[in-house]
C-alpha cells in the first residue's frame, strides 16, 4: 500500500516530526527562575516548562517535559528555540502571532520585526486545517505565558 | 406463537443505502465511519419521520385540546409504547424520557439517591464507567453522605466478580450502578449474575445500557434489573432523547427530579402535587420531534432484528481483532471474552491523537483520547487510546481499510 505521504505533509512536515522525535529542549532546567504547567484535561496532554532569565531579563533558556502528541511536543520545542534570547515582551507578542497562525494559517506579523521567528514557527501552520488539534500546538505557549506571568497552571482548552 | 423466520444475517450493502450520510466523501476519500459508539448515523426513516412531523403534524403535547396537539401527543406517546416493547417493560409507565443517558443517571442519582437512599448506604460502580455513570454518584456521595465503592476490573478488562461480591458483602449497598457494555473496552458485564448477586445482598441495580442496547436485545423483565438507562442517538435515533426504565414500584417511591409544567397534578401558590409516573419525572416540553424520530429508529432496528445485528457485529469484531492484532506495534486494550463492537488500541511510537488525525486524512473517523473514562485510562496506565467502533452499516472492507492505514501510520512514525 502507498505511504501516507503526501496526504499528511501539510500538518506533519519533516521539521515537525524531527522536533517531536528529538526535542532539543526536552529537559528539566537545573536552575530556573520560573516554571509552569500546561494541561489539556480533555485530551490528556501535559507540559511542564522551566524558564531561566539572563541578567538583562531576556529569556536565557527554556526546558520542558511533555506528555502528549507529536504536534504538542514539536510546538513546545520550536517555541523554546524561538523565544530563547528574546525579551518577555517579544515572547508574548510571538504567542499572539502564533495563535493567529495556528487558527487561521495566516501570518500578518510575517512582515514585521517578528518575521524571522515566525518563519521558524511556520511549519506548524498546517494545524489550522484541524481545529481540534489547534490546542495541541498552543498548549506550550499557554504554559510559557503562565510562567512569564508567575502563575503555575495554564490550559488551552 | 410468533416464530421469527428472519435470517440472522445482515445485507450490509442494502442497509448502507438507508443511511444518506454514508455516501459522503471526507477529505476527498469515501467516509469510513468507525465512531458509532460516540453517536451513530441516522437512517432515512428517522430523518423522514422528524421532517414529516414538522411538515404535517406538530403541536405541543399533553395539553392542547385541538387536533394537532392530540395527534402529536399520540405520536410521542407511541414512542413510549415502542420503547416498552423494545425493552420488554411490564408497563409503559415504567419508561421515563430524558435528554440522554447522562440525564437519566442524574435523575436516578437525585430522585432515588437523595429521595430513597439513606446516608450511610453505598453505591457501587465499576472501574470502567463512562464519566456519566461516575460523576453523578460522586456528587451524591458529597451531598448526601453516600459511600461510593468502585468494583475493579481485571487486566483483560472484565469485571472482577469476586471483588464485586466482596463490595456487597456488608449489606450497606443500596444501589449498583454499572455499565452493561464498556464504551472503551467493549466488555459486556455479566448482567444476569450482577442482578442476582446485588439482589441477594439487598441492593437495586441500574445498568448504563448506552452501548449495550445498540448491539444486544435487552429484556428488563428477564434480566430483573431495577433501572436501565440509555440514549437514542447511539441507537440510530436523534440526539436529545434518552430513556430511564424503572420498575413501577420504585419509580412511585421516588420524588420528582425537575419541577415545572407537565410533571404536576395540581398547583397552588402554596404547594403542588405530582403527576403520576412517568410524567412526574418529565418536566417541561419534552423533545417531541426527537421522540417521534426515536420511534422510527426503534422500528428500524426491530425490522433488522437483534439476532442479525448481533451476528453481524460479532463477525465484524472478530475480523477487527484479527486484522488489528496483525498490525506491528499495535496493542488492543481489553480482551474480554464477552465483548461487542468497540475496539480500543494504542500504536507504538504514535500518540492516539496523531493516529486519529492521520486516519482522518484518509477519510477514516475514529475517536482518540480518554473516551470520557479518564480513571479507566489510569487503571491501564494510559493517557488515551484510539478507538474504532462499529454499527449495523459497518463493513468488513472498512475494517480492512482501517488496518491497512494503521500500517501506514506506523511506517510514518517509524
């Protein structure tokens, strides 16, 4: 029987599969300044993440442990990679832009100063065609926002 | 004497013609609908019955003194007769209409749990309940001082009968509220044995028959169960109408659930008196059109016959267990001896949601997640499963399509 490709490549691009199988940031940080959990009780996805700030208050490092589908793990890893070295303000702006991308597939911010990081997140844009999966992609961002806000729990339900 | 001469086989090709939706394509592929345990598709006769009622014969029921109301009341109450016949209830007044199984169980937890049971008594449920047959009892426990006991299931996904009997032993159990067929594992519980044991220890029994009544003939008198809850939309009927069967003597002892119109005998500013069973439990304008649709669904199922349905689904289930067992890395969750057409599984290296999405891309609808049975997932050390479930319109070929595509999913994530 023919393989599934290319039927599912809109959602499961190589880069997404690679980050889900081999997350670069999939680890607990030994030293951290903030931590928060993201929980989707309806589907059982759960992510715990840790954030370390640099002296200038930018995000120095993000690590996470996740239990969930390929989309949520890839999204957590791409997020960690993308927000590293950025200010908290930029990280929040990226979340706003990513939410639009995940829900609509469109990227109005791709012409702005966020163009470069948004391009890195673009492989996840295919999720917009699967409304029930959007929350898988946004869960780690909700957890990051909670960590930045100093709250402990978040959900993308 | 009525001799049933219908052959115990199903002409699936002909049955599929009765379900308009099965001609749909999804994402460019023929729809392979393997999610009937969540909600079944509707045959033309159900669709037509509801449309015909709206076009030709509709008014509010039980109150109008005009022709339309009287005819509509007859049609709606005809469904009560059809349900009583389907379940072999001793009397039509033992059939209470609700919105769905969940509301039927909540009605029981409220009216029997608070109205008849006493604090200090216990309710037994199993470890494989749908949330709808667990949460209402947790609420009763917290509000009314009722102990909640959980009967364990074995690794094969069967009710542990020794453990079940042990829970009854102290005589404190007032009610056993238990699934007749698991929506996750496909397991049938040994209903006759459960009733015998429960009654021997002085407990009443309610079955959550949401899944079972779709696949198997339910005879409440032969079973001697005290209550039986189910929902129309899984039996090829509309959403919004469910059933609580209860023995008349028990229903008579129970106070009402919701207050309002239709459930009263007389009302003054000071107090009200209740209508007779079953209307005592049916406050407000009911799901009239859905009731009419449900009658058409019941007649449709009875015309095919439970023997033929059960034979077809047993054959499908055997085929599915064989084909899915052949998929490398696939584990079937639940290996009960007596089981129906619901098969849960995990696939090594692929999360159930990813499995469901990849199958969806091929036009195959399965459910993935905890199936509203989160504690059961914990019991088996799982976050979730993918689940394929079958109906009378499911074909062996569709199961082959599922198995072939699961091979592709496995390769994709390998």
